[in-house]
C-alpha cells in the first residue's frame, strides 16, 4: 500500500502525544496550522487562525490516532475547521490533515506556499429549527437552549466494511462565537465523537434577520462531516442528514485534483 506520506520521527510524535495527553498545545500541530493561509474567495479576505486548539483529541481504537482541532474565522464567524493528526501504520507514524468548509462560498487554502484546498461551493446548508424557542436574553440562556436543541440528534459512523458505530454527542461545544456583522447573536459548534475524536459536526446559531422590514429571530442548524467514511444523523429514528463514503481520501495527498475542490478534504500534507 503506497501511503505517500511524510514520516515523522518517533521522537517528534512522542512529544506530540505527550503534550496532547496533558491537554497542552502540541508543537508540531500548531506549527503546521500556522503554515496555512486560508482566504474567502467571495470576500477576498484572509481568515484568521485561532491559535489555541479547540480540542486535543485521541482515538486509540483506530491506529492510535492523536490530533488537534483548529478553526479559521472571518468577522468572528468560523468558516473553516481543520483537524491535524498523527496515526500509526506498520510500526511507523504518519501525519494527516483534514478540513471542512463552514463557509457559504468558495475558499482558497495554501499550506507552506503550496495550494492545498479550494472548496468551490458552500460547505454547509443552514436550516431553521421548527418550533424552536425565541433566543434567550443572555449568552448563558442561549447556550443552554442550543444544548437542548442538540440533544435529540444522534449520529452514526459506518466503516467501509459496514461496521456501525454510534457516535457520542459531546455536550460542551468545540467553540462558542458571535458575529453581529453576519446576524449571529450566538453560535456553537458541537461534535459527535469516537472516544474524543469528532466525526460529525453540528453547528447551531441564534440569529436575527430583517425580512421585508420585519426583525426576526430564531435558531438554525447545519451538519458537516469530519471523516471520509459514511456518516449519518438522525432525529429519533428519522434520518435527516447523510454524507456517503468517499474512500478517495484514504491515500490522498495535498493538492490531489480528485479532492481539492470538495468541501471536505483529508490528505497527507507532503506527498
């Protein structure tokens, strides 16, 4: 199997693992995150990296994966999210990066001067909640409402061998934000995970909008994949969102033409 990956020295990976286990910032991951320059094509504006990882995660059930999650924002609203991680295969350690667009339009991403990812369309689709409550008057009240709105959902990960895993909703959001310029009173990104490894993302926003001169508020939702395996979301027994298996990402390298324009991309950063 030709993985086409960069091999990290075991000393470097050991340091990354140690810092991740301690909940501290992992030097190799943040160094790579800072090499990314991501721009909104529509706004011709550079996104801002949050230098503190949203989560340092582990997944011992799958090739001893360990990583860190970062977000890039514009006007304080997350538009791109990435997970930079290591895994083990045949007694060697490798590095991989995965990204998901959270933007309404195309993005352009460079890694260390190399074109890495150019999602062409919207990364997510927003839908308003039916019969959701009116957003509360404080941040604490709105966060409680968003947690309550997230609870009925459940998510499932299906491997290429059709092995099914029920994902765990992590009640603490990866990030909380507000973006008045975009009509976002409060927002949060929740995750469904294996161990602490997020595989599906749930975005919830308390919004305000002006419709025909009438001010309107409410809550909206959007889902995003964070794995190339098949992932699905259910509201009770009803499937409401699905992302099919895309195994082209298994051995994908940076800049690969098959995947570079997809809203989700998972690749080895150096061929």
